C-alpha cells in the first residue's frame, strides 16, 4: 500500500489548479487564475522534494528529483506567462 503523504503534492497541485480555474470562471482576470495555478504547481514541486515518500516508488517511472524539477520548471513558466499578461493588462488599462 502507498503512503498517504506521497499524494500530498499531487493533490495540492490539482486543488490549486481547480481553484485557479474556478477563480477565472468567477470573473477574475485570466492572469490572476494562472498565477494561482503557477503557485500551486511550485508549491507541489517543493512539497515533492520535502515530503518523504516511502511508498511512492511502487509505480514510479521517474525519480522524485526529476518530478520536482519538471514541476518547478512548469510552475516558473506559468508564472512568467501570468506576470507578462498581467503587465500587459495593467498597461492597457492606463
């Protein structure tokens, strides 16, 4: 059986993505929802490195470090896109 802690980073990422998409659906600007998703992916990457996963190697196809690096790069890329869209949105409103 797998340890419950091993699912924590993935659940955080999924809940954060759902919250970000829900915020966009509720009327927040797209850059704000994207920033929420980016922060949740980055937090999931950090948790993936920090939380020990004794049972997470049963079906592992990549290492924990590789998983965290890929998630971190994705989170940073999403954050950069969200901030660049936010800057354009703010500059367009003036």
